[in-house]
């Protein structure tokens, strides 16, 4: 189908041969494009807005094909939020809390810690009313409830915001993960120390606390001193090392104390060179090894991440590093690896790989997402590949069997190897009844939410299916057949009706009406012609109006547009003809035309035609006096000056006096023939008409005569006053206070303003009014006295006064 502009031109092509009074119904239907061929599906890439019969590409495609239930709603399947069978529960990332989530998952999988936390006294949870929401207060209460949910919740993931808020963490800023681990264990240790049960008071120490001592030996006397200390994790330097054994060895290696670092020996009672080393005495059941990836860079003054590959075993023998206590279990198994993805110490993402103590399976915990590793094996390859590009990209070294290699692991958790035991109670941790009651309450809420979402989905789908059938049925009825009744429906409404599967607003046609209350010709492109049957069904279901049928085609608008278009087409030819006719000698009766109007009549005619055309255009379009048609006029008649454009508003107004009669200024008008006036009158039907025998305005003639008489009187008055006050007029022989005129007893003071105005009148008596008042009030102060002193008059301070005799 032709573009919209071509369709609009084709709709009015008939105006070249048809006068406004000759318009018939067929011309009106052409203007409204009633008989244009309807487009077939597949022929239009998009809807033809210029064709009211094109009903293709308005949104019907989704309704005529196969039904897709998901298109009828935007509600996700609530079961996608449900926990999968035989898997763990994730934790929501609150913005930048992934590092918290990884530690919580690691601690949750520490069965001894979880079992101990469940045994902590919690009167608030035990006395909680099931009808209200549980609101834990202490860190221990939060952790109890969180672990219970992680264990028995029906949700795929839970929200840890209660605990995060209780810890006072900023959810939008990533904290130091290694520092958080230390602080949290210390805080939890302090909290558990208040428990009445002595077995719970030292849970953290039993699980995570080991002992070592700093042993210093004096080089002078050989005295050895030991400073015992506890540790909850070993902080291992990784710079310059390739495997975990090297890192532990460096941690325990001997250090020389000399120079400024010399040691004060109590035996020698002076500073002496010495050696110092760490002696490892005992290791806890859960051994946390912090790989110091985040170090301070002295050159930049900021932390940086070391992307060094470190190899570590699945089974770690700590026996060679222990001193004494040979009865200790020294063989540890890898139970968790905490990963930091990213090259910066200030950003990135934290995930955890944790081994299930009951089954031996490895899981990857990535906030809400949990993935089970295949074959009960730890798999870090994916994490290493996802890491951001490093400038000095090191090639990953080959790992021996039973070893893993990572440049992103920042914490390793090892658990002491236990003897195989068939006792299930060691790996089974039951949620106590008072916590299970809270979990059941949350599960009940979740199930209610799932049912609510499922019902909403079903309602949306049912409504969508009903709408599908309605649309499919109505769309088939939309096309209006030739010769049958029809109505116009707004295109935008039809699109919303087809695109929106929810309730549709009523049909609004008031914006499409012309000034005669019918369908505006310019709005045909924004509406569609539909069958009467389809329109009837749409109005019955959705309401609205006013309804626009075949009788709503506006003859008045079409006639007016026809006249304007014909005159616009004829304007250039008429301009040339009028220009030639004006040059001929006038014979017979004529008409008075303003010379300014005659010079700019083509410009005025074009503006008038465009104004008339805009009057037939819809109010939403550009209106009279606004928009591009003024610029178009300048292009059409570039020789027209802006001065004339500003002065001329209506043709022939330049020879109309203020009383509405013919102007008395004969030099500003010209007599033209009746033939010229007829042509001009066609463009300006409302222009004032003055036949040749039209007399000039009598009121203006009378006023002109009176003005001449007044001018003569003013000239005589000015001449008389000048002769009487010749010195004052010429500013000659003026008296001053310092040089008093002879034979003068009194001098008078008048305002300079009065003198200036008086001189103006003397010079141009016909242009200025006579001065009737001296106006000495200008020289008075607010109290009514003279505002200047004698001294100020002598010194010349009184600039607004003059002396007169």
C-alpha cells in the first residue's frame, strides 16, 4: 500500500476538477477514503495508517495463532520458589552481602556448631504466639532461627536481613570477608558465654580454637621463653608460594630478631639478638586456614588482591607441624573452600563450595542458587575460568590426584578425619520443637503465598483465554463489506484492545470530531472502518462514544477544504493575471484597494487560505497563526518584507479609517477594475469593499479640518509667546544671583522642566501641546517649603531650577 502522504494526496485529487458546490457523496467518500481496498494479512509489514480499511498489524497476530498461556499473565510459577527435593536452601543477596552468605552456609554445615546452637535457651521463641511474626533479638536467636529455616524450610532461598541488620552491616557496601569471619566468631563466642549450660559456653573454643606459642631464644645466653596464645584461624601468607605446605611452613619458620628488632632478655637484662618461631601445640576439630589474598600495597596505599595459584590437598596431615601431644588426631579432610571472584580487593563476588557431612557430596553455594557437584568431587574449574582477566595471566599449574589448585580461594576449612561410624546421630541434627514450630509457621505462609499466586495465575489465564476467544471472534467481524453499514473506531483503542489482555477502557471518539460534530477528515488515518455488527458488539461490551457511522462524514469540512485547495492551486496564476490587469488603464466602474494590500495580496491570500485550511483541520493539529505555515508563506513569496507582514493582517484594512469608513488619504489607495476586485474578493470574501463612488469618511474630514484650524491657532500662540520671551527662548541675558540685573528688585524661580517643555512647543507648535502650568510644585519639599537654600543656588546645586525676571 502507498505511504500515508500519498494516500492523503490521492484522497483530494478530485478537487482540481470539482467546485465546492458540485461536490457529491462519491467525493466525500473519496476524501474519507471509504472505498480503499482492505489489506490482506502478510502483505503489510505494519499497519497502513492512511487506509481506514487496513486491519493488519494492529496487534491481532498474538490472538490468531496458538494459545500461549504465559502471555496472559506476568506471574512467575510460584513453584519456582520452592525448594527442590534433597537439596539445600539458599540465601538472598541483599546487595553486597554475598560474603556473609558464604560464611553462614559454611557454619550451617558445621554439625556440631548447629547442634549446639539449637540447644541454646530461647524463651522468646518458646513462648512465641503463633499468630504473630517471630522477631528474634540476639545474635544467637537470629542464628538459631536462620539455621532452622536453612534446614527445614520449603523455600528455595530465605532472607537473612534480620541477622544482617542485627549485626549492623551495610548491605550496600562489601566488607572485608576475612575480618568479618573473625569478628563474627568472636561475637558469637561472647554471646554463647552467657548460656547457663557449661557445654554451650565454650562451643566456639572446642570447635575452632587451637593453641600455639611464640618461642624466643636468646643468642647470648640461650634462654628460651614462650608466650602462649590461642588462634581461631591460621593466617597464611601466599606470596611467593605454590602450595599449602609451603604456606604453613613459612608460618612456623624461625625469625631472626636483630638490630632494632632485638629482644630484651630477662636473663641478660639487656637487648640481645634472638630467634623466634611459632610452636604449634594443638589444632581444633575445625581448622580454618585464611589465605592472605588481600594485602596492603605500600606503593598505592590501598589493598590489592594476589591472584596467585595455590595448590591444596583434599586430605591434610598436620602431624609434621605439631610439637608434642602425639595422641592428637592430625589428619584433616577438606570440608569447604571459599572463593572470591574478581581481580579487585574492593569488589567481586563471593561463593562457597561446601561438603555435605552426611553424604560426602560437594555443593556450590552462590547466594540463592545452589548446585550439586557431580561424582562427590570438588570442582573449581568453572570458578577459575569466570575470574576477570589479570594483566599477568598465569597459566594454571597441573594438580596431582587428591589436590586442587585455585587463584581465587581465600579460605580453606578442614575438619579432622573421623573414624567411620554407623551411628547416624553424629550426622543427624534435629531441629528442636520450639524452632520447628516457627519453621512450620513460615512454611504455612509460603504455601498460602504459593496458592495465592497460583490462583492469580489461573484467573489471569482464564481471563486471557476468554479474551482470546472474544478477540478472535470479533476480529473476524471487523472488516466492513462494500455497501454494508459501517462505523469508525479509533486505531489506538483497537491496538490497546488487542495488546492488553486486561480490562479495556471505553471507546473515546470525542477527540475525532470536527467543529460540526462529525468525523474530522484529518482523523480518518487514525481510525478504522469496521462493520456495524462488530461496532455494536464493541460498544455493548466497552461503552463509549459518540458513535461515528456513515452519516458522520462531514460535507461542510470537505467543501471548505475543497475551496481552500482549489484557491491555493489557482493562486499563482491569479497573481500574475491581477498584476497585469492592474497595469491597464481603468475603464468603467472600479473599486478602491489599499496600495499596501495590493503589494502583499498574494502573501495575505496564502495566509488566509492556510488559516481557512487550519480551521478545517483538527484542533490537535497546528492552528491559525501558529506552526509552519507562516514559514511556508515566506518561501512561497520571498519578496515580501517582514514590515508588511507585521502591518497587514486583513486585506484592504490599510484604507479603513478608525470609524470604519474609507480613509481620506487618497495617496494610500488605488482604483482597480471590477475584474481585479472579483478575483481578489474570491480570496478575501470578508474584506471591506469600497466602490469608486464611495465617499471618504465625513468624520475624518471634519476632524482633519479641525486639526488644521487648531494647528493655525497653535502657531499664532507660539509666535506670540516667543516674541514676548525671546531671551528665555534663546537662553540669552539670563539673570543670576551673583550678578543681579539693574533696576530689578525681584527674581522668580521656575523648574527647568517647564522651560524645556515650553521651548518644545515654540519650536514645533503643531506637534507639541501648549504648556498650561509652570509646575513649581516640583521645587517644593515634602513640608511645602522651597527645597533649595540660597547657598545651594549660588553653588549651582539646584540643577532643576531656573531664574526668571
